[in-house]
C-alpha cells in the first residue's frame, strides 16, 4: 500500500545512536520505533503490529540482546520477525550467527550499510 511506511524496531540503549538511526531510516521512508532494553521490546511487540525488522544491540542494561533473542524464539507470535544485530563487540558477526540473526552491523556503522541491510530484510 502506498503511503504506509514499514516499521523498524530499534532496541538500543544509546540515545544518540538511536536518534541517528531513526533519522537515517526516516529519511529513507521507514518508521523507527526505539526502545531501550529487551524487556521493553517484548512489551512493544505484544501491543503493536509486528515490525518488518528488529535492530538489536547486544549490550544493554536490564534485559540484554542475548536474553531478548531467547525470549523472542520462545514466543511463536514474534519468533519469525527478522533481527539484525548492531554491536560494537569485535565478535559481533559470530554472535549474530549464534543467535540466528538475519545479519550483523558492527558499530560504528556506516549509515549506507544500515539502510542497505534494512532494505534487504524489509
């Protein structure tokens, strides 16, 4: 449908990074909803239409990305939503494979790479 923007859920505790991602993807026609930890992300997913993609940081206070992915996998209603890991960890790509993610972006990220990854999945 024309005029309907695809939604991306960004699960990230760094406010400045979240704002940059939201701006870049917003300019590319996406709606970006930002939450600061995994528990809030699960609550979001229970009460909103499914996003086309979840961008997930691994290291967050509260429920981290590892714990979120475990809970997501256990919930049939949200288990099929694709996830791209966004992490500064030098082993981010290994972690993404271990978590069954659709992709991985290592911080600091290039915004062109971000947009390309989102477009590939959404």
